[in-house]
C-alpha cells in the first residue's frame, strides 16, 4: 500500500484489510507457535456459546482462525447493477483440519448468511462478533479435508462505521482489503499467514466488465448477463484479493518474457491513461534487473474512479486512483515511482508474504526502497538525500509509530494505523543501513535470494535476519536488533555526520514525498 497526498479532505477510504491465506507447509509452524492455546478453544462442546477466535497476531489478534489450513477459495458473486445494493454470493472453501474441531470459525462480517454446508451436509451457524461460527453434525478429526460452502450476501455499504472491503467507484466496485477487511466481503481465514489459491466467478449485467486476480479462464454470456471466471496460479493472501466491476475497458499488452499485462481502466478515460499504462513493461524489466524474474502469472493496473487516499498492491492487479494519473499536481517522476512501489510489492508482500502483521516492514520498506531507487536512476532524485532526511525524522517516527519491526497496535477506529512512516521510509532506511554495513554486492545478492527462497510462501523478520547473516558471513542479529527494534535510531554506517532532527527544527526536505500524519479513514502522503 502507498498512501497518496491530498490537498483536500478525501472521501472516507473504503480500504481496510485483513489477510490470511498461506502455503500450508509454512503455515503449520506458525499455528503451532501462535495459536496452540487458541486451537483448544475450538474443541469445546457444541452446546457452548459460539465465540470469536484469532491466530494471536500482535497487531490484529482477532484475525484468522486456528485449527485448519485453507487450500483454495471459490468465490461466486452476482452484481445487481448498482453499487449500493448487496451482491448475492457463494463462497466455497477447501481446507484441511490441523486439529480436531467440533466447530469451525471463519472471519465474516457485513453480510447475511442463508445457509452453510460442510462436505455437502447442512451445518448450523451463528455470528460471534466478526466471526461466523459453524457447527457440523459430527466433530472433524485432525488431518481431514473439508469443503465449506457458505451462501451469503456481500454488502458494499459500510455498516456501523466499519470501513473497508468493497470500494464504491463512480461506475461500480473494486476491492481494498488491506489490512483487515477481506472478511467484510466474503467468509475467509483472514490472515496473511494462510495463503491459498483463488477462483472468482463474477456475473454482471450487460454493459459491465468484471476482472479479478489471476488469469481469465472463461467468459459465458446468458441472456443479458455475462459470467467471467478468473483463477490464480500462485497462492494469495486474502488481503490481496481483487474484483473490479464497472464500465471498464481491459487493455492488453506484453511484458518481459511474454508476460501477459492487462490494465483495467474506466472506458471514458482510456486514451488519457494510455501514456502511463504503456510504461509498465519497462518498469517490470527494470525490477527484474534488480531482483530477478517477475514471480506471478500476470500484472497490470486497475485504475478506479474513486478517492481512497492510497494505492494498493492487490495481487497481479494493483489498485490506483485515477486522479493520480490525471491530476497535474502530481509530477511525472512521482507517479512513476508510485507505480514502481506497487509493482515491487508483487515480489515483496505478495509472492513473499508477511507471516504476521509485525513483519509489514518487509513489504513496505522494500517497496519504498525500490520506489526511491527508481526515482534516483530514472529521474535524478538522489537516494542518499532521501535517506538522510529519513534519518533526521526517524526518532520521531519511532516515537509515534514504534520501531519498524514492532509497530504500535492501531487504535480500534484506525484500521490503517499501522501504515505509518516508520514502516515506509523508516524501514527503507534500515535497508540503506544494511547496504552500508554489508556492502552493495552482498546486499543485492540478499535481495535476490530472499524473493527466490521464500517465493509463494510466508516469511518473518527472523527469516530475513538469518538469511542476511548467512550471506554476509557474520552474525547480524545485533545490527538488526538496534535498527528494527530500538527506540532510537542507531548511528548510520559510513555517515557519522548524520544526526536526528529535533521536532522543533525543520529537517532537510526529502527528494521524494514522505508519509505524514494519518486522517481518520485515510493517510495522506505529502507531495513536494
């Protein structure tokens, strides 16, 4: 996610997001560590009152559910032709139990459930806070595969002030689920540690186009409606799910290695947007030159007529506000760097996903790093100047938002509260310090090894520290302890003259925009 500048108060951001889908081989270890006690709660007698559960994430403890691994989601949505009415939906979840379960909890809110089945048999269900608690007729043993089918509505209208999930655009809908709002759209195990495959089947009236993550598998017209089917080829976290329904045009081109590139844009703005869209293949090639081959099956931009306050790295189809490209207040170099930020996330955050939300710095720090590096190489915006300015502000960022790898818990009414400067430029500053410490050659090798070794999986801060130590040939735990968890910013290797800047002083202005204080429902990025 990249937070964009606003000179006026934006409409409330309909982002939020929760994610959870994982590669089961990695997720098993996570659950054993995080939720051993929570799993036992699932084993209560069926007569007990249903209770909400979570995997114990430090920042979002209610997200996700113990006792099973999701292998695949199949999400069917029927759009009524108006973005202020609920969609009819059927969500099918294929999973495997990792503990005996007398109940199965799913994350789900903002929808009405009409029926639930487990392996084709009706199951009773009840709501418990933002969980859907399902009770099968017979307890499920450990190691059993199960198919859960939930028939429900998916409501794009916020209820009770809870924002996130669906974004209402001028001509339809899109999704913005980060960090804790996928379950506002469909029932799921909503934590990034449990990645899974996705199939989307979207039916919409004549005149609308539907697009989703992955590659198009089928299009069928029936009367005045059309059904589109899309499938992912790589596991995905729920926070990264994307469905666009609107009066849109799909623009196709080819990227490096014959990669299919498709952009989804409002039809009436297609011509104006083309110069920006045409840049994507070269940006992919630039990223590949830094860290290796693009890791997913396709890429493209989803340009939405909506005011959100952010851009979002939804997997294979990044979400952008149209005004980012059409408002002349945004200079070209800045828009280019934002495009690269979301592209970089396809490696950092999407292919390699955070095991917990405290590992967010690995996503945003790397995306910010390549955003800044691109601005330096393509637009002569010096990386060192930006990092020196970040160093000056780093102590204040740590005080306000916590150290990069230990961000403060967001307030209940600020779901985007973890997206603060400490995990953007503050985390990119850690990477700069690391490059200074171990040298450019070793650092660049580490970057390539990271995205290769953990591709399609999840990883932690400890994994990154271990790999960096291994490749550098020395124990870097002390270095990372200070830079990632310290209340104060350590001295910068190679730059003893860099000093923190007191709050009452004006730090050197960075060469690219920096994140500033959040507003309710959105966070501004202040442009130069």
